[in-house]
C-alpha cells in the first residue's frame, strides 16, 4: 500500500470517532480515560502532541486532552517527564495551566494529559485583528504573564518556549501552558541548542552553543508584549542569521564587551556591521512611555542587565494592578480576621449560654457551695477545755457574784464561749501580736476588754504556770493565771 493511502486510511480512522471496531474502541478508551471522557473536537496540533477537546461523561465538565505523539515504555518514564513534573510542581497558581489527570496505557505506550480547557491562545486572539486591543486589557494580560513566569522561576524552572501559542486565555484570565521544553534553573550547561520558536529566541540562544540562563524567558516576554500591543511580531527572522540582523536593525548593534560575553560561539562571524537601530518607538507610536520602557528593559541584549520577572512586576506600568492586588489582599485578610472573630464570638456565646442555662446555674451554684464548704470552719472553744466540769463553773460564778461584769464581744460569740471572766483573772502580760486587731478594746467603768488593741504594749509573759493553750487554729493564747481567779 502506498504511503499516501496509509496516511489517508489513518486520517479516516482518526476522524471516525463513532466507529465501533475494537481498534477504535481501544483508541477511545486510551485517549479518554477508559471511557470516562468523550471526544468533542480537535483544538490544535504541535510538534510533539495534539490537543483535543473532551467532556467528562460523569459530570459533564469540559477538558483539554493533550495526547503525546511519542510512546513511552513505563510509568516511571512518564513520571520523570519534565512537563509532568513541572506542572505538578507549579500547580495551584492562578496563571499556570492546571493538570487534572495523567492517563498512561502501558500496553500501547500512549500518554494523555487531561488539563483544564481554555478559550484560546494569544496568537488566536490577535490573528487577523484590525483594531488594537484596549490598553487595560494588554496591561492585565502582561501582568498575569509576568506573575506566571515569576512563579515558575522562583520554583527553579524556566520555560524556554514562551510564545503567543503557549499563552492561553479565558475571558480576562491568562495561563502559561506547554512545559515540554522546560528545564531546571540549576541544571548544568550547555542546554539544547534548538529551543523556542525563532522569533522569540534571545540573542544568547542564537550566538552560543546552549549557554544561556532563565533570562531568556524575559526576552520572550518582551517580544510577546510588543506583539500584543502592535498585533505584529517584533523580530520575524527567516533564519538565525536573519534573526540576529533583525534584532540589530531595531535594537542596534551591541557593544563589543557585550558580544565578548558570548565566548562559546557557534562559529558565527561576530563582526556585525555597526547599526544604531530604529528603536521600538517608531513601531509603536501609540504606546505609552511606561510600556516602551518595559519592553526595552525586557529585550535588553545583555542577559546580565536584563530585567527579571520580579522586577517587571514592580515596574510603574503595572502600578494600578499592583494597587488593586494590595486592596484585594487587604480585604481578604480583613475578611479572614472577621470570620475568625465571628467564630470566637460564636464559641464565647455558646459558653455563655452554657453558663446561663438552668443546668449551668445549678452547676455554678454547686461549685460555689463546694468552695464555701471547703473553707476551714471556725473552731469554738469547748467549755471543758477551760473548766473541768460545770460544777466548777457554777462555783466560780458564785464567787464572782456578778455574772455580767465582763463578757466577750457579741460579734465573736461563735469563736469563744460566753463565760463571764473578771478582769482580775486575766494576766495582761502577753504579746499584743498574739491576737487579731479586730478585737477592739471597750473601756467603761464596769467593763474591760478581754483583748487589747494592736497598738498596746505589754510585757512578755514570764514563767507561765501552765502551757499555752491552742484556742483555735493558728492563734496561740497564753494560759490564764488561775491563782488570781481563786482556782
């Protein structure tokens, strides 16, 4: 069979999606997750893959199916692919294409990446347009592109193929895609010579044998920026020599010290004719001063002097968008704090409800009763500790003759027994600190306080006839002089 006939047969087989042959059924199972996805049409095709639009049969969601043209031997080989690793590492960023699922058929070696579906790419957006895009739209797209490149570089990856076809948009949202050519920033040079589309290739990629850095992405970003503004490519070279010539025609021939940095050349003649360059202003008469300044800093010939993605985000051209981001971040933070305060208030309210509920009141009262019950109770002095028996008490009362001459203060009746004691029976030679100051002295003609005031001075008790008695707890009272009482 002729080659053309084989190709036509293959094309017919690919387009006949409704075929029920085992071959087509297996093809659909491989491409769409073993029957989970249904084909809807072809989105595009590249050098190493083709992109199809598909639908999830279970929930009806739409996705982009990227089928690799190369076959793979094992799952380990698939997991080690730079594109798969990069998309997993760069996930959860608003401006990086999301990888939903990796489908690998071990028997046929077919690999399919299920990614989120976008509306179109930048090339499709500007292709055939006659009117320039609004400045605010261009500003938003470029701001998001710089954010995606900054996120990628901060995670140690550079793209190496930034171009309009690999920048996807959906309404106002922009996402960077196609990480098949990416490399690690920390990997060893030299890199692959043929990378990126020629029109967006940096001078160091054209003049050296793979000795370039992540700064090459920023040159490509500058070329994309110009193309979105003007709807035309900046350096559309037909070959590598013509590409360098077009760069020099617009940007001018670089200084010899800049060209000397590209020591590892590809055998090209560095004796470029001296040109001043027409400049970008002539090609963008409608562009603002800030936008022109940003393009010049992104498309700087010397990679060491070229602007980084982080510096680009701080450029005055993006000031309004940066301010919007700050306001949005402040509102988000305030909302988070408000939600946190509301949660705390809700918890506090629940605790208050528990406390003020009948059950809570009873519990609180029980705790108070328990605390009060646990306090030490005042100990009253039993009468038998002072007197042997009631008979002696009555005898003593008869001797004194007056049972109401001296009594204890009524406020302390719970602490001491109300036993009348004559003043002459008390030996006042004890230390004043032995008694609390709350017992105030009461001086009258017929009444003398049992306890002196705290400021009174007394002589120390000498040679007590009996041991000191423990009246209650920590108070130590000296013994009474029983001889004066007639005992």
